[in-house]
C-alpha cells in the first residue's frame, strides 16, 4: 500500500538516497497558494533541520540537583539547498534582487556625445547616451555609428587602427598605437541611424528585497526505491542567498540558499510542512 512503512519490521527499501526536483512559487495573498511554480533546475543538495530552544527545570530538594522537567520554548524549521543552474531568475533570487527589462536606447540617434573629455590610451570606456544611459547591441541590423576625435574639424577614428570595440556590450578600447587620437584628446561618438529592431536586455538589480517568500515544493525520488516518491510542501518558505558564488573558478559554480519554513495560516494553520508519500505497487 502507498505510504511509509507501518509494518513494524525492517525494510531495506526504506533507506533513502535522495534525489529530486525543487519548485518555487510566489503565494497569492488572498489564497496563500502559488499561482504558478517555477522549476529551480538541478539541485545538488537540500537539507531540512529543526532548531529547538529549551529550558530545563532542576529539582534542588536533595543534595544533588537533577533535571525533572524540560520545557520547549520555540521550534524552527530551517531550509538549505544548492542550485547549479545559474539562470536569470535563480540569480535574481540569490542576490535578493528585482528584475526588469532594460530598454536598449540605441534605436534613438544622437550626435557628438562625449565618451571622455580627456581620453587615456590603453583604456576601455563604456558607451553612453548624453543622459548617461548605457548603449548595447551596436551590431544590431540598421545601426550606423561613428567614433571621432573632437576638433576643428572633427577627426574620424578608424576601427582597428585607433580603437577596438565590443559592439554587443557597448565597450570601446583606445589603442596605445592609435594614429588619429592621443592621450588628453576628447573622444565622442554619434549614432546616425538607429536599429530596426533593437534588442532589449534582462536586468537584475541586487539587494532590492530582504528575502523571497513563497511555496517551496520538493518532490523526492528515492534512488534506493525508484517507485517511492515523497512530496515535501513548505507552505511559506522565506529564503535568502547564502555565502559566495564563484564567478571564476576551476569547479562548477553553485548558488546556496538558506531560509525558514513558516506557517501559512491560509493553507495550514498548524504546520509549516506537509509531506505526502506515494509508492507504486
């Protein structure tokens, strides 16, 4: 029959080699239920721990005091897991961030916007509009731009001779061997024709929220008994990123999360966790 072993006898199939899938969804404030669940991807590790605060009462009537009562004053269910799929939404949640779409402004033409008033050769510079907005995707269809040295008249700079440009990221490098510009000159740029279809960008702004809160569901497949599946449903998981994310390293990058499972009174007024088990006959 489905369910945990209730026969009172040992069963080697009850040994757990945990694998599984992790899902998360923001709760609807009116129902306490998630409207949709997002698959968090591969989860190399996940743990649940219980933290208990207790008080001891000692009987001091005899020559040696002894504990005659134990009071539990608080209980807390801690969550910890790792994700190794560094996608946009996982990264946003790890950084306690907010996400939006950055409108790529290079579809609007502009003339003689200063890159730097006193260029230093051998350095990289970000390309921006006059209002300071960054510009990306200069390799988009339809974009025509020029890089110049300010003067009377202006001097058109030559790619490969005077500068190197990363068009996708909007970065320009002025070469130390440049012939048409020197250190201390003013460099400027213009867009004479904008993109036909500018490519907008996804953006994460870090540390915009204190934590991420919603329903966390772990569906466990037991590698020791592939017919047994357990669903751990945390009705109100409050999560934050934990520790470091290796941006450079010899090992695979992993994001660690920690949090607390709290009670969601709209769903279950007494317990932060529901466990459902299903075992195929």
